[in-house]
C-alpha cells in the first residue's frame, strides 16, 4: 500500500493543493516514512493517485527539491535526499511551520522586508477579530 493512499487533498481548506502535497511529503520524510535514497512516485503517478493536476504535483516537487528534501535524477526518478542535505531543523518542522516559511518567502519575493512582515501579520490577525 502506497503511503500516499491515505492522503487526500482538502479542496475546501483554503490551503493551496500544491502546499498540501508539499507539506505531506515533507512530513513523511521528516517522520521517517521515507528514508534517504527512497524513490518517490513520479509526478504523473502521484497526480493520478491524488486526482490532481500534474502541474500541482510538479510545483510541490520543485519546491521540495529547492529546499533539499528530494533530488531528481534525469531519467531515473525522484528520490529522498540524503540526511545531510536536509537541514536538521527542517526535518522537525510541522506542516504549519512549512506554510509560514512559504508565506515569509512570498513576502520577501514581493519586496517586503523582514521588519514589514510581522506588523502585517499582526494587522491581519487583528482584522480577523471583526470578521
């Protein structure tokens, strides 16, 4: 039985599907369900299994590779990266912390400074009180 068979994306969660897939794979790697060197499903196979777009899975895989969780070998497949390639602190991150990391990265890419991010988050939290 595939580790991904028990994983279903939640289209109503408000969390983008590619982030759900990325977080699930990062969690499986961090928890030891996948060990260094283990082969992951192909992008196409996982997209079919989860009934989602190829591009969605591809985006998750690209982000995981950029963060050092996985490595792709042309013509051979996608594999869990060796432990020394994955930062020890990253392996212990919760799915929520991974989403926060993505948010920070998006803010910095949009031109915000680190000093801009916290007040923005605080303002959004304050706004939620009135919704």
